[in-house]
């Protein structure tokens, strides 16, 4: 087999696998809502690492918690107990109004864990015949990039050439509670859903949809699993996006901001009636719940318990939406905003999302495109009103530079 060498990428070393195509910015420092590149130029961060940086870069409380723990103990594995793990899981369970927490590292790992829990619950509690469990998911979902998860993605780029895929997943249209109910049968063990679809472009379902899904799940004895990895922990103006409809799922899947922008930390949170199906040896993770992550996660929960960050996102929503709509006008076909999270669909006769994000770099703001003509904006929850105004103006200037 003849070796081939791909053409060079301007920002990637010769030995870096090119599963990303970064914008022309090389960052070296971050503080608050701002980052700095190798040339000393500052940018307002409107991506927040897909909501992993809800509290901004190097938040003093989180950095202090990390330093305290680094000086004592960072990793042991779960073969032994550690000082802060129980304190962290207790605090997170309280924040979620639940009883039990399964600690993991990445969002994908937490989703995979929730799938395993749901299947075992289906067999051991609901009584589904062995190996026949089904989970209902939604079209245009994004729950991660493992082989199981991309197997029920409808994104060809995520799926292509990674099969064969695991069976047991039924895909229905997002936002259609009737279709979801019709897809259930006595083998259905769970519905896995994003309360707001992030990677799809901050897609907000119709009012009442989540509440209808929750009622259907309860009536059918099916677990409701809410993937709040991007939408949770203050991003949409409430602790969880499910809160907007008064829905408490059977399982929360959390990640990203839970690690404070410092370490990977994720969790599956629910009641013992569900999570107690796991026992020693049935599931694990070398780094899951490590002392450093537990120390930072405990501080994240303490910050969220004040409600300040949720309130900040809620208070900013109306002006953020109005300012974007006014600035972009008919150059955008849709502006969707929930809290401090926005998806903007660009007009079909204008630039692509990638083109706009590249132009925004020149204006000193950073964001990310998705699905061709959509950009996502998710500034840190600590962003000021002046910074938000600067951001919206910069988006408008960038679009004008491309369209005239």
C-alpha cells in the first residue's frame, strides 16, 4: 500500500491528525471572555469551547480550587476512596434534585454510560427480553462521536465509513411528540434527547414539546434521558434547559462546563431506582471522578447554587436576540436565542457560516459555523453588556465586509 501525505495545513504540525480544520488563529492565553493569540492580538470568545467555558477562561475561583488540589492529590483511580468525591456527588445530586451521580470524563463517555444504564434498567427492572432494548433518539442529534453514538446520527459526515453500527436505536423527527410516541413499544427503554439541539444550530423545539415527551415517557414506563452537556449549567438562563418547561428527566447527562474549563468532567445523574443497576465491575473509568476533577466540579456546583450565572444569561436574552436581529436584518433567515446561546441561519444568497466566522476573526471575535450556513454564538456567562454589544457589532461588520 502506497503511503500518501496530505497537503500541509497552515495551523497544524506535520504530525497532527487533521480531524479539525481550525480558523486562522493560534491562541496562547485566555482570561475572562477574552483570548490572546501568538501575535498578542486579543479576541472576544463567542464559542466558549461549545459551553465548556461557561464561567470564562481561568475563573479565579476555579483556578484556586485546581491549585489547591494539584498541591495535594490529582489521581488515584476509583480503586480507592478520595476526600472530595462524595462531597462533589452529593452537591451535584442536590443541584439536580436527584439521588445518585455516576462520574465520568467526557460528554460522549457520559452518553455511552447513560445508554448502558438504560439498557440494563430495561432488562432488570422493566423486564424487556435480553438484547431487545430500544432507545428513541431524534434526527439532527449530536450526542458525541463514539461508534455507538454516530451510529444513530443523521449527519453523513459523522457516520460515513465508521460502521457497522450498534442496533437498538429508533430515529424520529425532533420537535414532533406524536412521532416520538408512535415509535415506542414494549421494548422501548429510553428516550435520549437534547432539550435544545446545539450542534444542529441551537434549535429550540416547540413550546410544550419537552413536557409532552416527559408525559409520554412516564405513561409508557420509559426513561427520559436529557443530554444537557451543552444546554445545561446556566447556558439558557436556567440551571438546565429542561427547567423552562418544568421537566425533570430520569437521567441528566452533564459535561463540558461541569469541569470549569479546566479538566474534562462529566456525569450521569438520576435516582437510585435507575442508577443502582450498576454494581462493582459493571462499569468504570480510570479518570472518572478523579480528585482534581472533583475539586473543580465541587466549586462549579457552588457557583451555580447562587443562581447568579443563570440570572445573567436570562437577563441578557431579550437584548441579545433583538440586537442580533436588528444588526443582521434580512441577511439572516433565522435568529434563535435562549439565554446566552444563539444560532443564526445566514441567507442562502450570502456567505457561508465558515466565511463569516473567518471574517469575524478580523473583527476580533471568535465563533464557529455548523451545517454550512449557520453560526453559533455562546459567550461566557460572565460576558458584560458592553462586550455583548461589541460582539454583535463585530458580527454585523464582518457580514458587511463579505456582502457589501
